[in-house]
């Protein structure tokens, strides 16, 4: 039946084929969070089946729409990532569906525009980084150097920096050093860190599941949920909410919440687009739990003002990748929150 439908679409006019693909991909992105395997398989098969009949603009639209979707099949993702640069760019930058080996094979066979797109990924493994450095031109190498999500050695960084202006080189050294220090700090054993009392689940005005449903359905923003939960000083539910939207295990996020510093929580919040006002509310709730004076929370908020969202996003993805590599407290990020920030 599915094959018959695909063949029927192929026989349609070009305009109707584009419209069909557009409608299917919209439904796919809207419904992927329901995580229904049969439905997801149907969406993937339909788009895969008509892919070769679509023009460049339609394929580019498809790539932009599906790039951040974890439910897209590896076969379809690879087709998009292996297409001409105009189509492939967004998929190469964002997808988490393709394996390192697949990304490296694309780097091996494609041109500099594909390599440049790969160099802008939020996390780049050591093996893919080395391939990009080996095959890339000066523009690609500079992009790798400034991308703190690229997992490369100090020796490789220094080699890349040689060809860059000294001011930019110094900025890259500082940025990478601060990122390394942050990751090391966030990986410290909890027994070596000063923390407050463990978080305890308690009654709340609105259950966390209701907040998540509202966010998924677009009835409420992440910031609105945080504002209300923080007002109730319910750090347990705040940790649960941040865990779901970042894809990092709740126990790890809860540990960050009760640490005496603000580094980890500030990175997760900025990466997910939490506004300054809502972050301030979190700080007030944390200070109350940790029995800190309000001036401490004010300092945390001041530091949050200067934390760049793009840097925070990259730091979070580096943290996620390293936690996953260490087989620690990382889960697959839910599809509905996979495409960057869920705010408003």
C-alpha cells in the first residue's frame, strides 16, 4: 500500500510532489514527539520514497525541517547530508542521527562547503575533527579552531592557531581553556564538592507532567513553567524540568542544583534560552535552599548576563557528549526538545 502511494506521488506533477513532501514533513515534525514507531516509520518511508523526485529547494526545506529531529531515519538523514551543499548544510550541522563513521565518510568524499558545515557542529568528535583538519581549507580550519565543541588536542589547537591573527589566537586559547576548566569542574566527584541538602519531592500547584505536556503542545513556554515552579521554590521539579529539556539525567541536574556554585545550572539554563528574569527566580530558590544570602544570587545573575547563549549551548553539548562517552547520566534527548531552545 505504501509503495503504491509512493508510485502514485511520483507520477504526479512536480508541484504536487513538492506539496506532498512539504505536508508529510510538517506532520512528521509536529508528531515525532508522540514516539509512535509505526507512524515514524511511515513518515520516513514516504519521504525517502519520493526524495529523488524532489527539486533542490524542496530538498533544502526538508533538510532544514528534519535536521534536528531524532526520529528521522539514518538512511534519509544520510541522503540529505550527502546531497549538494545547499541541501546538506543544515543536516550536517545539526543531526545527531548519523554515526561518526558516516560523517567521516562524507568528509572524505565531499567538498569544502560540506566540510565547513561539519566544522560548525555543536560537538565534533576527535576522529571527525582530525579528518576535517586533514581535508579542510583555511576557512574550515579556522572554523574548527573557534568551535569549542570540537574535541581536539592542545597540540592540534596550537597548530591551527599559527595561521590565525594573534588576537584571535589568544581569544581561542582563553575560550578553550575556560571550557576545559568548566568541564573538568562539572566532572568532579560529588564527594569532593560542597553541596546543600538533597532535593526532596513535594507537592506542587501544577504537576511537572502537566507543565511538560503544555510545553510540548505549545500552550506554555519553558520560561513560564520555570517562573511558576521557581516561585514555589520547588527545586526538585526545576531539576526534573531541566533534565527533560536538556536530555541530561535528573540526578545529575539535581546535583548541579544543590552545588554551592552556579556554573552548571547557568550553562544549562542559558543553553535552553532561559530568560534573565526566570534565571534570577531560580537563583532566589537556590539561595533559600542553600541558606545563602540574596547577594550570592545577585552575583550569579550578574555572571549569567555575560554568558553567551551560543557558548553555553556548545558547552552543554560537550558536557553531554563527554558524559555519554563516560557512560554517565545521559539519556537520548526527547524529540520535541531536540531542536535547540523551547522558550518564548
